[in-house]
C-alpha cells in the first residue's frame, strides 16, 4: 500500500510513498537494536560532533526542507524557514551541552564510600509525532536522545511522509550510523504492536490527549517509560494595565502562528472588564487585517488548515458554540476557494461548557472572555482540563510573575507569547501530559539514572536501610 501527501492549499497530491511492510518494520527494529549496541558505546564527543553536522545539513538544505513542509501541511513559508533554523539550533544546543548534562554526579553520602549518579542510555525509543511542526517536533525528540546514546524510531503523521523521509536523510547525510534514526511509514493501528515489541525500551508522543492516553496505556502495561506532550487550550490573560499596543499585536501572532495549529498557541483570551471593549475592538481589527492566501507567498500571514477534515471539525466546533449562544465578531465560515482555508475568527459571549470554552480549537479561532478582575482572570485561565502554556500581560512585572506562578501550566510567560526554547524544559500538566522535553530535563527523560556505590573500606560496617 502507499501513503499520499496532499497539498492542503490546492488539493493536489505532492508525492506518494510505500508503507513500511511488516517484514521491513521488523528489519528496521532489529537494525536499530544492533546499532544501539555500538552507538551507546560511542564517545559522547563523537555523538555531539555528528549532531553539529546535522545542524549544518539542515542549514545547507533550508530552502528544500521549508518548501516541503509548506507543500505537505500548509505552513507559511517564512515560518517554515524559521522551523528549519530552530531544528538546527536544537542540534547545536545539544552538540554543545550534552556532555555537561550527562556527566556523572559525585554525591556526598557515606564517608567510607564513593557514590556517583550516572546517566546511561536506555535503548531504541519510539517517537510518535504530529504534522503541525513536522520537522521541529521530531528534532526536539531526536537531538537529545541521539546525544544521550539512544537510537530513535519515528512514526510520523500520515500526511507528512515526505518530511519523515527527509529527516531520516538529514541524519544519514550527517554521518550517523545506519539504524541510529529510522522512519517507519506505518498506520496508527500498528503503533501498539511496535510499543509492545521487546526491542522498544521507551516511547514519546506529541499529539491529542486521546492518542496520549492510548499510548500511555500500552506503554504502561509493558512497563515502558513514556513522555506525553499533548494538547493545550492556552489562556492569554490581559490585565487592566497591559501595554495595549504590544498586547494586541502579540495576541494576533499568538493565535495565528502556524495557521492557528499549535498546541501552545493562545486560544482563550481572558480580559478584565476595564479594557475588554478596547481589546476586542483592536484585536478583531488586527485579525481582520491578516492576509490569507498561498502559503508559498512570503506576504501570506495565514495559510490553509492541514487537512479538509480538520477544517470541517474546527467549523463544527464554531457552529456548535454559536448554537449555544456564542457571538461571532469576525469570520466563522470556511473561505470559498480551493484548499482547506478557514478565516481568522473571533468569538465572544461564549457560554460555559461550549466547545470554544472547554475544547482545544486547533485553527485560527480566538475566544475572548470578559472577567471582572485579576482573581477572576486566574480562575478562568485555570478553568480547563489542559495545562500546557499560559501568558499574562501587565505593566507591573512583579504582578505578572505572581500571576504566572498561579497558572496551572507547564509554561508561563509574562508579556510574551508562549514558545519553546532548547535551553528550557518544555511540557505540561493535567490533560496536557507529563514529562519534559528540551534542556537538561529532556535529555535525562530517557536514560537510566543509575546510582553507583563504591565502598572504599570493605571491612567497615554499613547501616542497613532496606
């Protein structure tokens, strides 16, 4: 069977790829296992050098990779270029810091012993990755894990097979051994079987909370470590002393980035009464002023949704919200043109428990809520089953940090949109998942944190603790 990738801006088929057969999948799993034995013993300086080379390969082929992302999932071309550069950055980061993050830690304990905490690789790790950031999500996993001495197997989203193959080629060009990073073009129905395979030691997924629950259940039943980076319904809190020009400009960017298809995009705009009308008017005007069009055009602000079915699902959420009493300030209907285009949309007066209040809207739809004061803003911000990112806007930075600390989220920003950074841990709480990616926290998720006790005086008695 074959997998086709389709350009969501035109509906044209981009390319076709053969699915990985059962026999080939077994061969790739076996090769990854054999490669791990060699790769885990490779000096970390060599692993870091190859990661630095991967960054070079990304930069040398930036135009090709950016255009591929835009063709397969509709990302505006300027943002696609930024994504390639960010992938190179995460490779550079771990090429420079992996040895530091993984070095043995000597811990003071018994006076007659030398005690060390060592960080050792686990083995083949399966990564189940989504289509919305088809390069970045993968490199966010691959760079720290390859640096740590693990090998990676990728099950990418079915609508970006070209990106999956291209990423595999990046590591091949960089000089990684065959089997260090392998792409499996398989269906979602085959994921459980791969997780259950004894050769897989751990699994990570970025995707919906439903998919995360399924992966966690399978991994847990086989006692395999897993990291879940799931959905989000991030609040964007606007207090009465917010710097309004910067706030409105960033609000539009935070909602429409990646065509609104980002787990950390601002989705629920929680605005205090004193500035609510001003914010809604200015925010709606700015949303209306965004250019919708061909994602290959550098002047395009908003391209298509990644698939027709995803656009239809988004529109159903908007219609159901309106049926329950929500008001449309802007947009709200698919654009009458070829491709999966949905316009910038602003909803207000959304009742409790409507889709736009409780569900993740994965597209260019913003929901604005009116609240009386700061306390109510925090309460509304936390009134969601998700807990990935959140931001607050205020001229008082001490107040902003105090509010940020009260958000039930893995990421909290003051006067900035929520974003990821290789130097900082990334992940969520509640239904947004668990575990962390990036920084030293990410590289240590899939290692064996091993205590090594060396008794210096074999004749000395030690306390019995267990």
